């Protein structure tokens, strides 16, 4: 059963049956209580006449509803719709989730989308019932509630880690959305739900990254282990209990993140899968990078996917049906750093390792096998601080310019130069078709590499590599179909 529902009767039926498959897809609010919930809320089902439906939590909040303390509607996976859609609303939602509004404001969001701020405000409000500021505010509040109730981080540190500009703004928002103070939220957190010992900087921040439905963690961890570049990534532990660790270059600093492999969750007596989570721990030099780091991990592990919609479509095909039955909930891994992924897809693992050793920035404090960040522009900015190259690299937010100077000839130089000067954009709000056209125009960049970049760096669920017979009936989930073929040994990684 697809979770892409639009009519209110179907939504109410999902609420009545407490169907967890729809958590994060939409929210419902009860006019008699002033509270909004996730569809699977265990409370008594309200009368249909008293229920209102919202596409986002921000829209419910904007209409004056408070978050339910019982079902915690903010602790759900994001809607898979924003990963599928390529229009301005989908692109805007991906950028907002990445923290662009917090860092650059609505004007920065609009500039990235190629629209005016007024146009972006109008389109988001018309379709989602909330503008970019309200959507970003809801994201900050959800992050704050999660940290308050599941960690022992100081309240002041949580305020800034969640993206709030001040403690006062943080307190006011928590009161408005949860009708409570941060201290009271912490005191009333479910017993046993808090991770002890998280108040010290060296311990990192432990989080649970939720997903809906079944999750084939083994396939994802196999893929990450196969691709791992020494110095920036490592996978350790036995199959079924592995840990993936990597370094991240973030807007305000750097980070080291670790994500644990979890066994699959059994189906319920009714046959539905309740979903689950991956355990993560984040070590950040600046807590303001928390939400951005979490969102990049969610993209890397494809945690906002809708496995029900994917499996329903692909499982109806005779060729794929046995593959889907064998691996329900198979994911399509993304990228923690889109520009890095593009360079690696073109260069290959051996060359990527050499680039890290030669041009990557060494960590101030290496952690096990993690010693570097993937190459960044600051290296060249220091080498030629007065020249045009130094000015360019200082102004950039990605690592491509280092490699453009270091490897000026050949396809790699063409790609990194295009990334550095903005001719190719791979950020969460990039236009996928425009990026593909720009990549194909570069010398030496073939269609298979571009398809890999589109599926991984741009998170396109419907990317189709050349050389495979991918019928239109598999759309819009052809990236997942390719992964099923890979898992079955019918399509090889390069």
C-alpha cells in the first residue's frame, strides 16, 4: 500500500487504524484538545468532525496546535515526498532540512532556488500551509525536544545546537509548541529514554535516527564497507553489528560521526512492520552543526524513504518480485557530501585515497583510522592568499577548488573546476536535470558516472544507469530497482 495519500477519508482511516506507515507523511490535529499527532498515536481516536490534517508539523503549529506529548510527532522520519519531488517545493524542503534558512535566511534559500523570496514564500505556504521561516522553526524545535528528552546535554548547549539564535528564542519556541519549559520536558521524559553520560564534550551526542518500515541494514553497510576511503571512513565489527565511522566538513566546523548496524525488526501480529532506528553518535567541534550532520546521515542511509511505496511498485513486476520479497525495505544509499561523492565516483577508490593523503586536511586529533577531511579550499587559500585562486577558494563552501588546482588536466580537473565555479551544483536544492546536463557536458565524464552521481549525490530515487533494461513501470523507483539487481548479483559495482 503506497503511503502517498491525498484524500482526507484515507488519512482518517490511517489514523483510525494507527498505521505507522504514515508517520511523517502527514499529521492530524484535534480541534477539541488543541493537539496535533502522528497517525499512529495510541490515544483514543478522535471523531472525524474534530480532526484536521496537515502536510507538515509547521502548518499544524501555525494553526495554533501543540505537539502531543504521548506520541511525540516530531520523532518520526521525514516525508519521502521531498526526496522524490524535483520541483521548487521539494528542492526547498531539502534545503530547509539541511539548515540553509538558519544559516542564510529566506533570501539565501530563494537565491539557491533561483526564485524571489516572495515566490518561495507563496509556493510553500500555498501547498504546505507554512512558509520557510515556520518550517525551519519547526525543525529546530523538533531537534531541541529530542535532545532535551534523550540526552543530558546542558539546556543552553541544546539551544544553540538546535539552531536557535538565543536561549530566549529557544525557551519561547518550546513554550509555544509544547506548552512546557525545557526543564519540564526533560523531567517528564519517558523513563529509560535518556542516554546517560552525554554531558561531556568527549562523549559525543548519541541519537536514534528513525526510519519507517523494514530496513536492510546489511546491504547498506556492505556498500559502505566496499567503498570506504581510508583516512575519512572506516567500517568495523562483525556483519550484523558493524559500525560505520567517517569525518565530515560542516558549515561551522568539523565532525566525526558513527552509525551502528542494527538487525531487522520483526513484523507485528497484523503483518505490518513498525519501523525502527539506527543508533548514531556525533562528535562536533561546533554544536550548531548538529542538525546539518544528522540530515546528511539521513541522506547517506536513505532513512526518509517510503519502503511501502517502493516495494508495492517494484514487487508488482515479475522480474523484481522475488528480489523484493527477499529484501523488503532495501534502501538506495545517498551521500554525506555530494561534491566528495562526485569526485570519488569519477576518480575511483585508489585515486580518492591518494587525494585524501596528499590534499586532505589532517584532523587536529585523529580518531582511530580517521585522520583527514576530504580536500577543502582552505589549503589553496593559504598557498596563494593574494591571488584570484585564493580569493575564489576562500569564498567557496565546497572542497572542489583544491583538486581543480592540484589536478588541472583531464576529467577530474574539469569536474572539480565546474564544482568550484558553480557550473555544476550538487547541493540538496540543486535541479537534478540541470546538474546532469552540466556533468555530461564535461570532457571524459561518462553517462554511467553521471547516473551514479545523480542517484547518490543528488538523491534521485529514479536514476537509470545506461546498459540496464529499466522499464517505465519501475518509475519513480528505478534507483531502488538497480540496488535490488546489485544485491542479487545482476549488476556489478565498478
